[in-house]
């Protein structure tokens, strides 16, 4: 594997190249939100995070940006500076703090968005040499935060998350100085005509787009022998609950970053398990929305029929706030036009402690395929069933998937219908994304181009990590306009729909199905159905450590978390969120599992 550190730049990258970065940083440090010299020094240290090469702006533009930043920071100081008696200000633990507490501090003037942004940058810098969760920091993050502080001072509040920093997965495009690479060197410097729709919605809502999170390269759609959380561009992500822990994927960095408070929360993407699985093992709530609830426009794709974008957060409440912002119709993604509502719901209105009373919850036992590592998960699952019963739910056991055996046989086939759908979609959908780039330094226009680049660029770690998935896609010989694709898609839709989740819901008159998250992603993915995972338990201290056979990451071991999934019909996110919230509030499992690695920087070190 090639050395990638030499290709990286400093954490506080300065986009204003004709001015002294030291002068600019000194002015930022002089604001009231950075009074701890020790932590300021920590933030200033050199980092190994990649920062996008950017065009040199004009001197007038640079001067305007610098003056604007200084004025905004000065205004932030005038408005928010307060004198507190010694010990009077409470600063929440960034490992667990939620949106409402962060916003309360912003409203009271206890801290600013600039403070929050600085604290999260410092935490990223502490954690990244160990966990590699973040590929790059937005060079404009502090300027954005200062702008949002000024807006708050003037009475302009864009949304409930105004001024709150988030990470987004490095396959979600932004029209700024950050790269969007899917973890590959091939797309460094490539640009897009606008923000992806979901990133644009966050930006418009006043969220600070703090940086890009690392991922399993190409969202786990390149290799047969790679590891979860590895990308050429970002290195190997590891989880924070056991040394050298497999972080799952493909939204690996989003999972780790959100879990240990490198940001308020993160966006992930899923084709089949890529939000749910890393949320589960990183002790998070993850919402995998119905395909079409959130736009995929300018998100690097795998499959238009299965891809979706959703939140990964430390609580159901926080995830609901994020989903309320990013959901909605988009003319650039015609799947969203099928939404049954003109305005998406406010999902925070679904946070109902009593929602399980009278709810019919099914258990598809034939979807449980335990092995010799599963007993702690199964024990926690049975305990969770009792929690649901105690909350008033009606449990319908053996609400089984009628086509489960056919689905398993297809999934295990060398080239089954599920494989054909993803392979054919990827050939078409990747080319479609690449055609929209406004600059493309490596002239990558197709999967064949990307494969050639990967085979010849040393840092892509080929052939140690193969391209077997792409080889299969290319050898298929057709894309998603071919009749053979549609034959395969009919089968997979049946597996997930009438033969799977939808059939069980209808047959047993259910409101939702539950399974341990380890067993839940496949069928809902095939039919584009929603799932919410919430922390359920963790492996006990006497668990035998089991490592992956290829790269030696710890897949099973003491303290590694796992989740419970609520599955439902399309557009049933409100119902699933309400059930997940009611379960979460009765169990509070997340707070019972402590990571082995936690950054030290807190808001009190910055303010």
C-alpha cells in the first residue's frame, strides 16, 4: 500500500493565497471563542487531512473574503461575549450532546457556531491519526460558522439546526473547495455544477458543512477482497469501541465520526446496509429512508433503484431533525416525485414515547440466520422484544418472509438477480454522474476509465485490493436499459416486496417488523423500503475476538455494539421513527457502551 501522507495538506487550509495564513488564523484566534491557548495550538497543528487543490482567486476576492471573515468574527464577539461567574457556564459533553442542547447554548450566547466548529476540528485532529474517519475539513467552515453567527445575531434563524456542524460522506458532492471522490484518487480536483441536493438543503438550513467523512471505497463496490472502511484517498477507518475494530461500511467514517462526537451527526448513503450496518456497530441511530424520500442528485451512485441518503446520529431525535431537512421532492431525481406528500413531514413530531401502545410488531424468524458468534445478539433481541411488549406492543411471532429461501439462493448464486441489478445500474448510473462534472482532471467518463485508472495508479493499492466487482459489471455486457436487467429487477423487487417485507406486513396486518440489524438490510434494500436502526446491545467482556480473514480487522470482540432494526412499508418513516424513539427512551443503550478512544477537546477548552 502506497504512502499517502505526503499528498495531504494542513488542517486549517487557507484559501486566501495572497495573504498570510498565519495572519488570518491569528485574527480567528483573537475572537472570544478561542481563549484556551493550549487548544488553539492543538487546532493549528499540521494535519494529514486531504484538502482540495483550489484555483487562486483574484486579490479583490481574497481581500473581500478576509475582511468579511474578520468583520463577522468581530460581530460574533460583540453579540455573544458574556461575563459568567466562575464555574457558572455548563458545557455539554460533545460525545453525547444533542441538537436541542447545542441550540440552547447558541441561543443563550454560551457559545457560538465558530466555537462549535473549532471544537469539532480539534476533535477530528485528535482522532484522525488513530481512526481515519475524516478525509478533509471544509476550508471555509469557520467562515460559514461566523456568517451563521452573524445571522443569528440579526434574528435570522434558518432552521432548527442553524449553526450546527455536520460531516457528510465523501460521495455526496458539494460545490466548494472539498473533493468528492468516493475514496479514489481519480476524482481529486473534479468539480460539480452545484451542491448535491441533500448538501444544498443542509447548507440552506444553516448547517455548517464541516467536512467529508471517509468511506469504503466506491461505497464497497470495487473489490472482493478489500476491507470495510478502506479507501485509497482516506486510508483505513477503524471503530472506536475496540482497537483495530471493523467499522463496517460503506458509511464508515460517518459512523465513527458521529459516534465519538467529531461532529453533531453525519450523512451516510446506502445501497444495501451502508447506513444500517455502520450505525449498528458504531452505537448509532441510522435512518435508511425509502428510496425516493431523499434526493440522490449529484451523489456518486451505485444503483438508482436502491441508493438512498440518510442521517447517522447519536439519538432518534437528532436523526429526525436531519431527515426533516433533507427529505423532499427534487426535479433532478425523478424517484422523489413519487412521494405521496407535497411537503415532507416534520419527523420530530413522531417522537412519541407512547407510540408502541397497541402497535402490531412482527418477528420474521426465518430471517434470523445465526452462527457461533450470534448468541449475544440473539439474547439482546429477545430482551428487546420484552421491552416492546412492556410498552404495549402486540408481538406477532413467526411473521415470516414467504420468499426467504429463494432470496438466499439468489444472493448466493455466482451472478444472481440481485447482483445483476447492481452491476447493470452501476454501469449506467456512474457514467451519468461523471457526465455532469464541470471539470474532470483525469478524464474519467465511464466505469472502464475508472478501472483503467485504478489498475495503473499505484496509490489505489491494486492488485492487493482487486477490482472484481467492476470486472463483473463490465463483463455483464449490458446496462439498466436492457430487458435482462428488468427481468432481474422484477425478481429482486418481489424478494423485498410481496415475498419479503411487504408480504409479511400485509399477511399479518403489521405496523412494522423487527430484526437485529445484522440481519435486516437485504430485503428492504431490494424493494427500496425504509429501516431505522437503534442501539440494542454489545458483545460482553468475555467475547472471543474474531478478525476478518483478509485484513485482520476485529469483527467481533468485547464492547462492540449492535443494533435493532424497525422495518416498514414505503414512506412509513414517521411510524418507524416513533417506534424507534419509544424503544430508545426505554433502554438508553447507547449511554451504556463507552468507546475505548474518545477525543479530549470540549467546548470549555475553546470558549
